[in-house]
């Protein structure tokens, strides 16, 4: 998979995409992640990529030209499955959506900034808009990082244990059950006996029971979706 991120603040992402799991994915040749400075694609001699909005509203708006130039330049080299815009009013990022995107070969992520972007970008250049929650951030760099991490970690071979991603919260519209490690008894705080039993069937039943209980208590809407999906 290749991920190309377009931003006016590349310094916010450069270290992130070369750290931890994302670095491992690239070192293994399973992913390529590139951060592009949108200012490199403007024809403005001052490298400006924003301007005042028509109509007199407050704030500055990202111009269409540098975004169009950047996307065209990338598309001249390869085709893309999705051109994603990080927007607070996009579809909410979910585990099923991350699963779906992990099957793509190439994606572009455009980081919003300032007051927003020229709407023609959304009408003509973007194929998908994604939000990480119902709140507003200074820019789209953090959502782009979240999307990239959520997607790339699902690529087969990225994680050391292939089953790890499959047991994450939200994979089956359930929260993950509690997990424990050594020591089994810490100052009187004990690990549930069933996890020490060595009985896979009992452990699996306990984990499902705990997952259902936690989901009912913390995210009951997921159980409703689980019933619909099933």
C-alpha cells in the first residue's frame, strides 16, 4: 500500500510516519508513506496556498490550484483507489471502514486547514471525506495520522501477531475483553482464575462474556449494529 499525505504542515507528520508500527511496515516493504508539502505545488511566488473567501466570511480558505496540481502530479505516476479529505463533517472513521481501506493499493489523504478548502475540491477531486469525531481541530494533520495508523496496521504482515488486529475492539462491533499479564498476583490484585486455567474453551467463553458486558455498558449502540449486521 502507498499513502500520500498532502499538507501545509509536513513537519507535523514526518516523524510520526517513520516511527513504531508505521516504520516497521515501511521497513518490511509492506507500505510506502510520503508526506508532501502543498506549498511545493503553488504558482504563487510567496508560496501561499490560501486566500480570503468570497462573500466576506471570516478566516482563510485553501485554494484549489495547489491541491489540484499536487493530485495531478501524483496521478501521473499511478492510479489511486481513494482521494480522502479529512473533514469534521465526513463519515466517521470506524473499524469496518479502516478494514475496507486496508485493502486499497494507493490512497491520497488531503489535510484540511485554515477555515476550510475551496468547495470545488470536494466536488471534483475528493472521492471520500472522513472524520475522526464530532469536533473541530486546527488542521487535518492529526486525523490524517490517525487514518494512516488505523489502516496500515491492518495490512497482513505488519503486526508481529496476525491475530492481534483481529481481536481489537470494534472488529465484531464489540469492545475487547480485559487483558492481563504477569504477575498473576500483584499486591492482592489477582488475574481472573479462568485465564490461568489453560482451558481454551473456558477462556474463549469468558472473553466473549466480558466483551459483551463491556460493550453493553460502554458502547451499547455497537450491540444494536451487531444485531443488524448479523
